[in-house]
């Protein structure tokens, strides 16, 4: 099957995480992605640790398979130099604060006048409009403002940090990709592009849909760590086995809960976890804590009761199930070392076959490819400051 985005040209002016991951997904589906970076050092992610032979692993993971063009966007002639690419591009992704691209001569209206078919995607923390549009922020701030950080914040003496960058990826990357694809479909009929205003804080709301139902619509107070999906139920919690490994108990449905209770021998009088949730949870914790995870793992697997041993990322990467499905088959070449590429949620039939290891282009490697007007940039890896 042909890759669905094989004829799509994407201009990527984004940095760090949300935009680069979005354009990586588009590239995996066949799009040609040109990443624009400042001359000299490139984007900040090239400087981040850990590294292999001076090359940032984090940068390579998010930017392999893209072209690299080094250009000073603050230069008075930058917009003119980029005009030939703007004229034929299908998608533009940028991640500056509102107004920055306008000051560079690359704002939506200016670019639309050159190419009315262009889909112009702006990813920001709070959107292009509104009282907070110009406010600085990062993922922690966005999930805080979306109200979802309060749902499971841990003890006051040591608040729990989110395990993932939910707003950056879930509120930025995924909405950007979904809406770019929708805009491409819409353009097939209208012939016109559009300006997509992706706000990461807004995109984070969907990740706590049940909190919207309980806290916003029903008006219930939601105590941290005490709701249905954050530890309020004995049947949906993390418990610690005797060897210190955690057991993820997700036995919400009654049939799974009873199967789990049978495995650990929970007395009948404690199985109604709604009657006295804490007494029930305390006994579950005591029983699981009596034996190591190696004892519980096969028993829980045999019971098929939605209970698993918590894995580290390294353990997950060698899980036989993921190996059987080829999740980590794709490879990445970072300064000559072959490593697994980041798994992406693109269906295999839409991606090129897993073959030779991909690589992140050295800064400015493709300047000559896209026109003599672009100043040459010396290839080579960017070292730390």
C-alpha cells in the first residue's frame, strides 16, 4: 500500500517536543518534512543530554527522517528566500508564541497570500487569542491550568509529578496531527487551506473526561487521589509486593475483581470494596506485600483479571508481546550506534517497511537541496556548549 502522505510537503518551524513529534508522525506516513533551524547551534534540543558521540539522543528520536535547513529567520530576506518552498508546501507547523511568525514575515495571512492551499498549524500553550495567549508555560503549567494535575497530586510533603508530558503530546502533538489530516481531507473539496490554532492546555482536558463528568457537570468535589481512577477504589490501585515491585490492579469489573480476590485469598467480608474502601485496600496491600512479584505474576496472568506487574521502560522494550508485534523493530542510527526508534501510533500499512536505520540530518545538511538562495551550512554534529 502506498504511503498516504507521500506527496505532501511539510515545513517544520517547531522545536523541542510537540511540533517535532507531530511532523515525525507525518514523515512516518510518507510526508517530506523540512526542518528549519537557526545556524550555528540548531534548535535547543540538539544540545540536550544524554548523547552518543556528541549527538543528542532526544533530538534524534524526534527528528529522524527529516531534512535539515539552517536559516536565520530574523534575516530581512528570510521570507523571500523561503518563498519557493512556501509556494509549493502543503503544511506548515510552527510553535512560536503568537505574533512571532508575523514579525518574521511568515504569519498566516502573509503566507496565505502566497499559497492559499497551505494548511498552517500553530501550536502554543494557550492558543492564539485570550488573556493567557502570551503567557509562558510548559507541560506542568498546562495540566495545572486544565485542572487535571489536581486529581492525583500525592502527599503535600512530596507532590507527585505527572509520569508523562500529557499536554505537550496529548494536547499538542495528537491534536495537531489529527487536525492537519482533517484539513487535508477538507482541502480536497474546498481547494483551500486553513489556520489551525492548537492550544496544549485545551487539549489536555480530554484526558480526564471522567473528571469533567464528576467535577464540572455533576459539580462534585474531587479529592486528590480519591476518585474512581486515581486510587479511590481498592480494585484500581497500585500495591507493593514483598520485593518492592508494584502490582497494577485494574480489576474494575466485578468478574475481574472476584478473580483477583480469589488469587490473593481476600475474605468474603472484605470483597465489597465500596462498603469500607480503606479496610479493603489495607488487606489487599497486606496480602500482596507478603510475597514477591515473581510469585504473583504467573498467578495473576493465569487469572486474566486485569492485574500486572509494573515494568520499567527498559523491561517494556524487551517484552515478548511487543517483540512479537514488531513494536521496536524500527531502528535509529545515532552517530553510528544502532538503537530502537521511538514507537509511533501509525498503522504499519501506512509506513515504509522497517529497513535501514533512520538518522537525524546534521544541521543544514539540506540547504543546497532546496535552492542556491539558501546559504550553505557546514554539516556535522552539534556539540554541547
